[in-house]
């Protein structure tokens, strides 16, 4: 197991230590899981965390920490539904707590660390999909956080890399439409056109978007690229080569 999978665990232990000492009944369960991170030990610890969350309704800071811990274990034992549910609850019910954003960021960082197969160097599709979902939930819950559009842009790039082109298009459109002041908002529109042209073989839609990009962002650094790509849309490599020779 990668040492990076324990980075969130350490972060949560630190945050929790600043709040209150762990209840003694959790010490044995946490020790057992760290010694043997099996699904059974993980599920037992999740159950203990969630029982505490459900019964200690006034201790919100500690609830948030346990939500994050449980979400982390859900990821490790391959239970994405639990990961996503806890992440959403963390942002929905505890967004007023500064620690909640730290915990949420830690969860996203843990997935990002594990998103590449250490042996092949390739993206792990299931982890990539879960990371994309987390970033979308984060941006939806905290649209005013400066990190939100950057997280979305990274997830759009990851979506393209795993062949989830329609999802990438949707994320790029969200960035350009809802985060117009983000430094890469214009590039998000450019990337929609590029994705249609290069990945989906849809030159008509690509042309519309390239033209929209040029009209909307005439001074953008990518305008020259867009104009060149417009000239080559729908043409074979041989036709493009002949066109370049004529210039």
C-alpha cells in the first residue's frame, strides 16, 4: 500500500487532536485497522465513527473529523458510495467549520495521490472518476472558494485523459459559464472546441465553439491557435500538409 494513502489519516489525527482526545473505545479499533487494513477492520471502524456521529449531535467539530475519517476508509476498502456520501455531508452540514475544508481537501489529495498506478504510470479509471465527483461536489458546495474552478479544471483534464469526453465538456462549460473571472475560463471554452475536434470528431460543433472563442476573447493567447485549427478542421493530414506548403 502506498504511504500516501495514510496522508489524510495523519492530517485527520492532527485536526482531531486539536479538538479533543479520541474516545478510548476507538483506540483499539484504529490500532487494529492500521495494523491490518482489511475490509472487516475498516468496516468495524466506520461503524464506530458513524455511531458516534449519530449519537453525539452537539459535538459538530468531532463529527466532521469522524466523517472525514470514515470517508477515507470507505475509499481504501473500495466503497465509493460511502466516500461520496460522507464527502457531501461534510460540505453540506459542516461548511461553517474551518476544519471541514481542510478535511475535504485532504480527501481530494488522497485520491489524487492514488490516481496513478505506481507500476504502469497510468491513470486508474475508478479512482479518477471518484476524484472528479469529489471536485464537482466541492465546487457546487463552495462556489466562492478560489480553489473550486482550479479543481474543476484539473478534473476536466483527467476526464479527457480517461476518455470521458462528454463529462470533460460539461465541466469545461461549467467553468466558463459559472467562473468567468477564473484565469482559465477562456481556455475552458477553447478546450471544448478542441475536444469536439480532436476527441469526438465533430468538426461542425468545434467550428462553432472556436468562432465563439475568437469573438468572445479576441485578445487571448490561444486566438492564433484557434484560427489555425479552424483552417484545418475536417481536413486530412495530407490536405493540411499541402495547405502549409502553399503558405
